[in-house]
C-alpha cells in the first residue's frame, strides 16, 4: 500500500467502556466516487494517487496501517425522549490524523447497531458529502467529507438500493450524549476523564466543569446563529447529534429553506415541529442544559454548581441573539450593529414571511441592488423599510455591498437539486454530484454558469419532506 495516514490515536486511551473495538466489514466491489484531496492534504494523508487503493481503504475493505478502529458509545435525548444507550451503529472511527477524527459511515454493524444492517445507501452518502462541504465553504463549522465510495452491493430499505460508504472527518466525535452516557451510569471517574480529554482536545484553557460548559455554550451559540443566517435547518437536533467541538454533525433530514418561514420543518420524523427553523435557538439551549446536568456529578458542592451552571445556560440566549444580530446585520451590509438593528432585521423577515419570499435570493438581490418587482416590493411595508435601511447603511463609511457579498451566498445546496442529484446518481450518472461539488466551493461568487442553481423549485420540484439516512 502506498497510502499513508499519520494516525495518532488518543480516544482508545480513554476507559474502554466508552467504545468497542470494531473493524469495518469488507464490501464486494468498491468504487471511488469522490476524494477530497485538499482535505487529505490538511490531514497529512499522502500516497493518494491510486483510486482503487483509496476505494479499498475508504470502503472499509482494507484497513490502513496505524488505524485503531472502534465504535463509540453515547446516549442521548431523541426528540426529547431519553435513550440510555445509542452509539455508532453503522460507523467506525479509524483513528485520528493531525488532530482530526477519520470515520467510516456505512461500514457495517457494530455492537450498537440495534438490529440494523450497519450500512448506508448511496443517497444519504452523496447528500452529506455535498452539504457538509458546502457548509464548510459557507464558513460554518462542520464535519467534512473525505471520500465517497460505492460498495457494489445492494442494501434493503423500502426497496433495494445501491450501497455506499462516506468517510467523515471531524474535530472529534464527542457529543453531549457521550457525557450523558457516563452520567447516567453514575460513572464519575469516567466522566472526569472524558471532560479532561475534551478540554485538552478542544478547550485547553478550560480547567473546571463550569469553564468547559461555558466554552461549549459559546461554540454552539455561534454555530446555531450561523445556521440561521443561511436558512439552514438541521432537522434532528438530538443531544447525540450535538458536538462538544461546536461543529455541525449528521446531515440526515437537514435542509436549506427556499421560501422563508420561521416555522419551516422538513424532517419526516419531526411531526410536531420541535426542530423547526425558528426553534433551533431554544433547542440548543435545552441541549446545553442536558450537558450541564451531566457535568453536575463532577462538582463537590452540587447546590453551588446548579446555581453556576444555571447562570451559564441562562446567558446562552443572549449570546446567541448577539451572534444572530451580527450575522443578519452583515446580511444587510452593516459592519457594526446598534440596538435599533434588530427591529430592522425582524421587519424584513416579517415581510419575507408574508410574501413567502426566497430566503437566499431575497438577501442576494438586496446585495446586488436588483430586487425584482415580484419579490419584496409589492409588500405594503417594504418601501418604508427600504427607506430606513438606506438611511442606516448611509451612516457607514464601509461600502455595504462589500459587507453583504461576504455574508449572502449566491448559491446554496437547494433541496430539489440535491434530490435530482441523488436520482441521477442512482441511475449511474454522477454529473450533477460533481457539478454541485464544484459550484458550491465558491458559494459567494456570482458566476453566470451557476445561475441555474439560484432558481427556486417549481411547484412540482418542491421538497416538502427530508429523511434520515438510516
């Protein structure tokens, strides 16, 4: 083998009750669909010229030298309901390279598979590859996609579908649910070890449970504000899908809004709108409260800790609101914010809600000073709003359009385009997959040949539901 991954594996030094040793399962006929060379370079991976070797390794068929494959344990609240043991049911962490996890998704069953087959079908693998890389290009903390491999095998869902494996890269796969698993077992020793490990890996200046909680709260507050600023809906914000590092993880029933509405839901399993676009700030604070509860056993004075942790959690909505206002102010060309800007932002969003205006295009048209008559101008409040906005931007010395061009993407991975890409790929044509990946590398650039990607879906193309990839 010429492929070299400079593994330095630290997670396996944690208590073995946090994971199970698990090799990935070989597949019949692996074929490399995509490989992210710039990401490989960042990871220090070399010898990547042989596509067949890459397919063998990143399908789980060949184990690279230095790997220490494991499936991780975690618990979690799923739609608010407690599940004491979840874990990687279809994923294997190969190890760490340059401080980042390299994980195979869809590599076969593990001890946490819960009677599942441990496999992934092609659609969710391609969706996560495209959307996670698009999020990275948008400047949003996220897991990354290193490789996508077709397995040459069919798996059964509602029908036989082509199988695939995704290689996911993350700052770590530590979750709120990882801490919950140990807390639920009253494993204080393991919990202390895990917190020290998480601090060393992500927040080296944090030296107490309170300091650690505060750092995670800050990271997650910024992350969700960034989601909101691009119209992203995670769709399944369970505590097991909430990272300690502050990265977006799990691109199952996720979606980007077309027509704006704060109550927008796409996930087929979110029947009551728990994870609707506008609920995401409240849900992330709820998730952080679960992390705080898990950390309580590490404090000697529980009453004092409850008071301190409660204060940290209660501060979170204000932190998130501050980031939200900064990001939306930038979308309106404001490089600095004032107390009056929140009203300006919310008034525009109310207009967009009334008109069911396209979220991405509305801001981009403002950026380009070309709002079409059919978009926002018909609204009875728009002219007055525009006058206030013009007066506000006139107070700045910086060109507002320069600020807006860096805050308002020209293209996003729209749901109907993702679905078209998947349908085409299932038939064996990966043209749209590669085309989307290329275009979304520069989402803020106005590139004429990508203009078709700015078009909202027709009535027939609209995606009303998105689905988990399991």
